[in-house]
């Protein structure tokens, strides 16, 4: 295994549920003339491109202006399932790259076994295909609503696991069904129209792929004992009321990464990015500032 792949492996596999943002250590670029300055926009209007990455055709979007930042979705989510305000803020001073994991949306299934290390290799392959070739690709790391796996991680309650594993319909329909797992009850009561305000995706996450992803998460041995090797500036972020990736996991990860930031958003659920987008975006912006 090349050193770069090994390095990215233990960085990337800590995100099994929601996302990771990687601020990439390469020169600034400009991808288009669109004005993203704090104006929410629809990711579905950004062109989807494809590129060959080993055994798969990987779908991705690239837009914005400035130093690149790579957005990595976790379980089941397609490339356009991001909060519009967060994307707008990021794209105002970063070139944003988002992509479909293997078997999701417009990325092909391929012929390799699904596993967390394979997802890391896919991400590394995309970065190399896009000519992100610096020896140390990652500048800053944000770990949001995630776990580091293995026996040290704190699992959610069994009823949460059972409900979240029951994947049917398209992304938007699943979102409606999973609202109680994503947002705290009182916040849902106070925001009765929230489903109309959430990101809309036209992409499909096939049941077969979701089953394979869930199996990969289930058999993953974890990387908790390797987090101490991360030396890049890192922020670990979670909502205090997250019932899927319970906050104890973020506290554990932050304790193992020297000098990391731990941000716990009061009253936030698993989807705190969409619950408090302005607060979430502001925290991200401060962390990514030079």
C-alpha cells in the first residue's frame, strides 16, 4: 500500500455514518464564475461529472472558488444531500468537491467487496484522478456526527439501529421516515414544516447498496487506536441530542487526537447541519480560516 493511501485510510474510515470534510493542501483553483457568497443554492443545478476510479465510474460535482475542500458523505447519502447554506458558504472561498460513494446515485457498483478501507481507497483514487497529488493531501480535517468503530465506540440503542437499518424508497422518502432519528422531538414540534426546507435529491440509493454499506459498517474493526497518529488540525463536531452517533463517540475521538477541537451543539440531533445551518456554517468557517 502506498504511504498516501495508508495515511488517508485511517483518516477517512472514521466516518461511517454522516460525513467528513477534508481541506486539501493544494493550490487554489477556480471552477466557474458563479457567485456563491452566502446565497443558498440547489446542488441539483450543478453539473454532475464522471471519472474512472479503478473499478468504478465515480460521479462527482466540483464548484466554487479557492483552495479545495472534499465533502465525504456517510451511509446512504448521495452527493447532493448537503445543506444549501453550508455549501454556499464553503463555495464562496473554496473549490468544493462532493461525490457519490460506490453504488450510490450515479457511481457504479464495481466488483470490489464493500468495506470501510475500500471506501477510503475509493476516495483516495478520486483525489488522484482529479490530480490532487501532493504527498500530504489533507490540510484540515472535520469529523461530524461519526464514530471510530470497534469495541471502544458507543453504539446507539437497539431500536435506533433497527429503524435506521430499514431502508426503503428514495432518499427524500427515507428522510421523512427517519426524521425522529435525525432531529430531536421538541425541535420537530417547533419546526413543523422542516421537511419542505431540507435538501432534495433526485438520486437513488439502491437497497442492495445500502445493505452492502451496512454490512461494511457492521464488520468494521474500527480505528480508535490509530487516531493518535493524526497530527493535522482536526475538529470533531456533534449535536448533544444525536441518537445515532451518540456524543460520547465524539468525546472519545477528540480525546485521542492531540490538539483537536470538540464542538457539541446544544440541542442538536444527528442532522444538526440542517437543524442549525447558520451556526454550523459559522463554526466550520472559523475552523477553516487561515
